[in-house]
C-alpha cells in the first residue's frame, strides 16, 4: 500500500465508487497514529454510484489513516489509505 504524502493542513479528495450496487451509509473517517478517531463525515453522492468528500487534514506533521466504508446489502465494504502530512519548508 502506498502512502500519500501531502502538506499538513492540506485538503484531499477522498472518493468511493461502486460497480452498480446502490450503497447506503457511505462515510469517511480519519485516524491518528495511535488509532484515535480524528474526524468522520458522510461522503457526498455525485451520482448513484460515486461518492466523494474533501477531507482537510490536521495542521500537524504526522501519519494518519483514512478509512472509507460503504454498506451494500447489509455488508460493509471498507478501504484504508495511509497519509503522511509534511511540513513544507521554503528556502
């Protein structure tokens, strides 16, 4: 699994797409390195099969985990993403 490296405090687009089955309860959660929940939100439907959320990351350089969950037919479909926020230095 690759790690998304991005400046701290940046906003990233988190997406979820289905293959035709209508999901319910599609949400995104952000966890810190200790596994504590930092934030959680319902994703926005752009059409019947595509969801997105513009997730603003904390203003702290650290490692985070992003989890997306979509429920289809009563079963959760879960994806995890790794994010490392960086301090950007200008010389």
